[in-house]
C-alpha cells in the first residue's frame, strides 16, 4: 500500500477487513494492510476511539472482531469511483441500463444515493451510454451463485443439480473450490465425487445448490484462473493434434489455454487437446497461426480444415465451392 495513505483510510480498511474476516489477528491484519503489527494495533485503536466496538480475544481461535450491533459508516464514492462502477457494470452486463434488470435496478439506487456533485456524471453515463450484447455472456441465478460463494468460503460440500449443453441432467456431490468469471461466463471449479475428478461447470446451468455438513480441503497452491484455462481445453468430444514446424518458445505465445497442451518435438512442437466445435477451432484459432502446421490427429478437425481450404480455394478461382463444403 502506498506510503501516502492516511491513517484514517487505513483504519477504514482495517474496519472492512474485520467486517468480512472476524477473528483476524494483529499479525494477519498487519499483512493485509501492508504495515507493521504495531501500526495495525494503532489503527484498531483509532477505530475504538471513533466509537466502533472492536473486541479482542486470546487463544487459538482468538483475534479482533467487531462487537454485536456494530453500525458501519456510510460508503463514500469519488466521482472517478462512481464512473468506474457504471462503466464496469455496462461492460459486464449491457442490460444494466434497463431499470427492470436486476443489476440495473441496484445500480440505479446507488447512483440516486450519490451526492449531486459526485453522481451527476455517473447518471449521465448510465443514461446515454449503450453496450452491445455479448453473445457469449450468461448470467447465473443470483441465489445459486450466492449459495456457491457461501460453500466455497466455508469449504462445504454441496449437492448440485446440473444440466449440460446437450440437455443431459444429473445430480452429484461436489467440493466447490472456486468461482471464476471468464469472458462473461461464470464457472465453478470443483472436485466431482460422481466422476472422482476435477470438473468445470457453468454456473448458469446449475439449477439448485444444497449445502451439506461435509467439509473439504481445496488443493494447495491453487490458481483458479490458470486451472480453468487449462481445463477448458480438455475433455471435449473431438480430439485435436496439431504439429508445428517451429520451436515451442515461438508457438506458445499464440496458444490459448483452451486450445490444448503444447509438447516439444525434435523439430517443432505438438499441440494436444480437444474441442466440441472443430469448425471454430480451425477458423478462429488455427487459421490465424503464423506458422506452418500439420493436423496430425482428429478426423473431425481434418475435415473442418479441408472444408475451409476448399472455400478459400474457390474464392480465388472464380468458381463455386465444391458440393458439401461449408
């Protein structure tokens, strides 16, 4: 944290930490604030002097916690923060300008509660800015998402009711490790006890979440975003194997994690993965690669590449594309 942050700002940050993480010790608070333990205790003192009851307890489960019935100070936005909030909402949910939209209604209340000097520009931005719909975005049920967040935070196994893209439905036990938002879609990373393996589920396809009393421990040194990216490139219906006539170091920057795993070869490298859409894999990903490559495996992927090649060949030969090409 920058050195020019005022003691009051750090004290308010300490208050937010204690509100969300009861039983925070002085050394934990110091780490989160980026200060010494002595300074952290001083900020707790500032809160107490302001009349906010901060209790402390000793022992293995001790630490600071807010007293019962604590009322937090009102939230204050700067004009830049208010504009940033509206812009983030528009970027993630184009329908936010609609008062009937759940997020739009909530954002409208926030903007109306802002002082005139702060909220004027935010209100104008919300009224006159437009956002094109994202065809890939999917908005899950807030109740389902809330139940999953609770289970992730408290490390509690859940019972899920899920429906796949193909319409297959099932129920299963899962240990919810993390929620990740990627390109407008919410994903649950979890350990599936039905499959006894890690699984990635779209949250908007989860119909019901029922918590259980069974706890779990997530994997150590777990990077949810990296794991999701890697997992999205495996387990799909059609296998993919693509050989590149270039070293892995040159090809790697062009490989998106959902495309698969890159392996070195004596005279190039091999991309091994899977896809549910061979046409998209060829047209959106392989066609833009600036390296010579050969499709070494995956009949569906080879057929998609042949169809695309036929279309481009016909485009420069002034003749209609061959029958059956897409």
